[in-house]
C-alpha cells in the first residue's frame, strides 16, 4: 500500500521559495501569474494492508516528523 | 484558475532526502516502511480562464523552469 502526503505552508505563512518561483516565471516572460506556493509531497510504501490503520500510522508520522504543524498543513491520500 | 504541478524524481534516480526520511521514521519506531520518495508540489494562480491554454502555459513553465526533465517527472492538475 502506498501513501502520499502533501505538505503545504498554511495560508498567511510567508513562502519565499514560492515568491522566487513567481518572479522567475515573470522574468521568463510568463504573464498572468498570481500567487505561487511551493510545498512538499512525500510518497511512502507501507507493508500495512488495512487502509484505516495505514492512515492512522501516516497521521502519526506527519505529526511526529514529516510536517511542522505550527506552520504547515498536511493531507494524506492512500492508494490501494 | 489554479494549477498544481507535482514534480517527482524519475524512478531509478537516487533520492537521498527520501532515504533520510525513511531512516528517521524507522528510528522513531515506525515499522513496515518500504521506499520513501520526496517530491515537490507547486501551486500557481493563473489569470487565464481557458483550461487548455492554462495547461499549455504550465507545460511550458515546467520544461523551462520548474522541472529538471532529465531526472524529474511532472504532472499537471488544473482546478477550475
């Protein structure tokens, strides 16, 4: 079973990396670009076969290691 | 219109960041963890309202700036 965790900065938290990407795109000539935000995606292979247990385990990993819950949000997607 | 670009390392390309996450999870006591891969997600707000044009524009951004197509794959999702 494979889990995919999306980690994004909470709205309101400054995202300098996203801003840099936005500026770079503008200077390359792309127009009509609004806000750009960069986040992370982490794909984890799990031996666990029960989706509910897998999700609980990933949830624990997110709060303990993967995400900084003060400034980041995370969403978990489990692929069968 | 909002676009979301996922950028992941091609399979076969060494992912030391993913490996480090996998080791850290194991040392925190999580078991049954297989391969871990880390990628990027970039969210871009576009003024463009036509999905096809938006996708073409994002495609150009990916090849020119966002992804290193030698070692990375990208997928584009357009939200209405």
